[in-house]
């Protein structure tokens, strides 16, 4: 298949592109800096700076992952606008591209996040759970709505509400490892907030699964079936590194340091992948212990 990918140079996109290339797909990748992206992408990838630069191609499927990093900078007003606009602009350009094509692609798999649900306390959360209205929810809801515009062109749209993506060479774990390796890690706040997580390989497998299964559309919780609380996550990570996890990060300190963005670490949702499991998807890494064993090699 010819597959158009935004965010192909990113932490998730890089592994996705490797797997799709290995399986014989042709990759059309949107990157703001094609020369830089080329270093991370399989040979032969067609990389262009804007979605509409691909008007002369006819992708058969789209995977939409691009967006300003959510935890990159404090959520001031300008940064919040960047977080939203980077995703909405990219997604609406994809919809425009599809509208211009005589035969639009069959499917769009578009990003979203656990933040869709906002703070859910100790509630178990599936795709039907009503969201808590806060910035993360509004960001994901707008991103999802923009992608769903493609449905008007007759396309199948699947939305991946993604948990914290874990692997060795990037993402949240790369930021957490240095303090934990020094024995300076610990729970955040009271540690009871849920941290839905997923091994990067399983997320890529989910995207491939959704590309293939023509009956599947709408939102899918893309996180392992056994989520953990922040305290459990901290304990497991410290154990795998043979270090103590004795230094909790008090919530007020984090709020002072990160402002509203501290909600990413202090709140969460006990998110379950109900629809994926119902559709027959099986996780290679259902438990955090299995994921950390392979990621940390111990
Ligand atoms: N990683 C996680 O734990 C996680 C969890 C939940 C949801 N997600 C979502 O899943 C998607 C993929 O995650 P990821 O970790 O692979 O993200 P990532 O590594 O930050 O990569 C996203 C890509 O988006 C592009 N990008 C960055 N800033 C942009 C901007 N201002 N405007 C347009 N494009 C921009 C970049 O591509 P170029 O520089 O090549 O243009 C980048 O490679 C993201 O949208 C993320 O929000 C990730």
C-alpha cells in the first residue's frame, strides 16, 4: 500500500515506518525538515515538507501522528495554541488532500491520547466514559473532530487514544531514567493517579491492525490491558534498575515548577483497551513487568 504518514520522524513514527517498509509498503512522509527526517527513515521513503505537496500521489491510507510535543514546554497561552494548531492544521490539510483526490484513501488512523478523558480519579475508563472537561480533553477532542471530517469523504477513521509510550530510545522513559538510575526517583504526588502505558511495539502493531481491519472505526484506547498507578510504575522502574524509589515528588513542588502542565503527571485515567481487545487484538506486552524487562534488558 502507499501510506502517507505525518510525524513519521517521531518516536512512534520512526518504528512504524521501519515496520511498514519491512512489510513492503511505500512510505510518503510529511516532515517540516525532510533532510533531517531522512536520517531516521527507511531508504526510499518519499519525504516532503507539507501534506499538500503530495497532491500528485494517491495514498491508499493515512497515519496522522504529527504535533507539537505535549510535554515539551510549560502550557502558557502561546504554547497551548501551538499544541492545538499544530495538530489541527496538519489534520485539516490531510482532509483537504483527501477531498481533492478522485479516489480518497480508504482509511485514516489519527492520533489522540489518554488525555481525551482528563482526570478520572480511580474510575475504570473505556471508550464510552464521559470525559472530564480540561485542556488535555479539549485538545484531543478537537484533534479527533478534525480527523473525523474525513468521514464526509467516505473514509474510515480510527482514533488512537494513546497511553504513555514506552521504549528505550525516547519518549517519557528516556526522561525518567536518569533520576531513577541515580536512585533519585519516586512517586509523584500521592502516587494514586493512573498511568496507562503501552510498549512502542504494541502501539505500532495496533496501528497496523487498524490499517488492516476494515470493520474498525472510531476511538480505540491504545494502552496495555494492565495499567498501573504512578506509585506502582515508580516502584517497578526502580526495581528493574536495582535502585530505591524513595524520593517522592510533592505535588505543590511540581505545580510550582510546571504550572498547569503538572496535570500530566498528577492526574490520570485507569484506561482499558476495551474495543481493541473486543476486536481480537492481543498485546505482546500486557504487563509493565514484561515491557520493562525487554526495554531495560533486565
Ligand atoms: N509518546 C507518547 O507517550 C504519546 C502518548 C500519547 C499520545 N502521543 C501522541 O502521539 C503522536 C506521536 O507521538 P511521538 O511520541 O512519536 O511524538 P514526537 O516524537 O514528538 O513526534 C511527533 C512529530 O510531529 C512533528 N512535529 C513536532 N512539532 C510539530 C509542530 N509544531 N508542527 C507540526 N509538526 C510537528 C515532528 O515531525 P517533523 O519534525 O519531522 O516535522 C515530530 O517528529 C504525537 O502527536 C503525540 O502527542 C504520544
